[in-house]
C-alpha cells in the first residue's frame, strides 16, 4: 500500500543516516516485502549492519533467516 511505501522510503533515509532502529526495520521490510519487493540479500545486509551497531533484536532476526 501507499503507506507501506512511504514508511519504506523514510526508513531507508534514516537507515542510510546510520540509525540502528531504522536499519532494523528496513531489513524487516526487505525480508517481508513491505513497501518494496522482498529481497533476502538486502534484508540480511541491513540486519547485519544493525547488529554491528549493537541493536539487540537484529541477532534474533538474523538467526531466523
């Protein structure tokens, strides 16, 4: 939907600014295909960045991939 695409856009901007929670959400959006086409490689990349930034939930999400 349009709201999902808008959320994806803003998460992407914030993730590129190195905001760990946005990186995490962007990874989940890629993983689940919310607001964009599913892309497991990009999901893994963003979740790995998030984990490197110390955002705890990313480890669990990566482990479930």
